[in-house]
C-alpha cells in the first residue's frame, strides 16, 4: 500500500501546518514586499539599483550570520521557545522598517529584521522534520510553502494598494499588526517541541556547530543550496522595476498581476507536494527546473508586453519555482540525523541567505538603469540564473539518491 495514503493528520498537526504556514507568510511577505516597492523607493529615497540591491542583500547577509551563530544552540532548546524569541525580534525589525525615513535607516532596519527573520524558517523546517514522517513531508512542505503564493495573492496586492494610497511604509505596519496576532496564537496554543532534547550529545555548542558544518554529506547539500538560492535572489529584487520600466506595466497593474499569479500558485503548492510524495520528489524538481528555465529565457529579454502575456509567463515561471522549492525542501529535510536537525537547518538557511545576498548584490552590479528608466542587461541576468538552475538538477539528483539509500538502510536495520 502507498504509505502516503495511510497517513492521517491529527487536528493538532493540521494546526501546526497552518501556524507554520502563516508564520512563513509574514516572513516571506516582509522580504517580498520590498521588491515591488523598489519602483517607489528608487526615486523616493534617490538611490541607485546597486544601493537597492544592498538593501535587499543586507537582510540576507544578516539572516545568514544569525543562522550560523544560532546553529550550535538550535538543538539544545525547546523549538517553540526559539520560534517565539526570533519572531518577536522579527516584528521589532519590521517595525523599524515602518518608521525608516532615510536609506541608511532602512538599511539598518533590514539588517535587524534579517537577524531574526532569517532563522524562523529553519526552526519551522526542523519542527516539520520532528513531527512529520518523510513519506508525507512533500505534502506538508506544499502547504507551508503555499505561504509564498499567499503572500502574493493576499499580502502583496494589499501591501501595494496601501503603499500606493498611504506611502511605502504602510505595508510594514500591516505586517507588524498581523504578526502580533499570529504571535499570540503561537504563544498560547502551540505545544513545546522537545523530543530532540533526548538525543542531545555531550558536545558543546561550538563543537556541535563545527561537526554539523563538516559532515561530508551535509556539505554536499550546502553546496546545492548555494545554487538553489541564486535564481530567486537575482531576478526578484528588480521584478517590479523591470515590469514597469521595460514591460510597460503601471504601478496600479502590479497588484492585479501578483494576485492572479498568486491564485495559481496557491493551488499549485499542495498539488505539487502531493504529487511529489507519490511519483518522486526529484522527478517533480527536474520538471519544475526545466519549466523555470524556459520561462526565464522567454521573460527576461522582453520589451513592452501586453499584461495578459506577462501574467501567463509569470504563472508558468512560478509554477516551476514552486516545484523546485517544495521538493528540494522536502529532500533536504531528510538529510540530517535527528540530533542535528536544528543545527543543519540553521546552517542551510544561513547559506541560502548569504548566497542569496551575494547573488542580489551581483545582480545590482550587472543590471543598471538607463536614463530613460529601463533596466539594461536583465536578459544577461536571466542567462546566469538558467545556468545555475541546470546545475542544480545534478546536485539535487545526488541528494535524492542519498536520501533513498538512507531510507533503504533504515528499513534493513529495522
């Protein structure tokens, strides 16, 4: 019998999936909302594309540093307490973004937000690995990663509408208000997650960090993460500026585009997760990668384009990205040993953020804004992204084989 069909989520497990999805929604929205605000921030703060790239990468670099610093302690505390601590810090950082009035202030605010926000995802994935077996983890990741689409369908259109009406600060105020409510629910209703503490070794935090950093199988996974992070961080920061200046969309059309793309993506997430559990996570990853490459190749050289064409290409591109996100997350969650999960997830998240920060900064140097406002060399950026995506097919294939061997060895041992 198919093991996926035998699994039934309890009411509390459904609550955890929903809670982690909503937490991810606020964190992803906080990161993503900056990209479409770029079209406003460039003239408002009188900054260049390179400076805006630093604002985006500032979050990523600080998130990466925080993840590495916290990795040694990640398996030594109740995961709920860690989640509450970092979420409070994330909301404080977002509050600073809401009151920032200069480029320097905004850059510092993004760094503070990244220090706390960048760790939340890794703690959430460690909780998923603790509470859900690998056979259904694709489905769980599908729902949690649905927050990426939900941030488009709900958050970005509302945030952009608020920004158009009340100024670019208003989306951050929205996130803070909603986040406080979510934090209270987590504090009251979430149970402690402490089973991993029974597996704690005698290593101190520093030794645990070094050990998790140096396991050869873990290192190979980290290298794959470097490449996986490149695509989104390179194209995303300049998406709104490219849409308005090169494709000919208006700021009022952007919320509609994000909403429609999000509607399709919110359906795709759970469907991809369920299919990947049945037919194989790597197969779905490879298909998603090839689809993404094709759409990036079509999208990045475009000039003035009808809005319905932009929407169609974007829907297909994000469908491919969704396949990659869900399946790679599910596969990587099975790589670490139970006693290393928190540290592994923190390090992996840090590497993702730092790699993304470097990619974002490089993208800011490759792309430049011509006097007429159009972004130049965006197609070159697309070719770089395609190259990294194709390489990840090979690295993810190794992870898939490694996880399969681990599962077989575990079955033989039992």
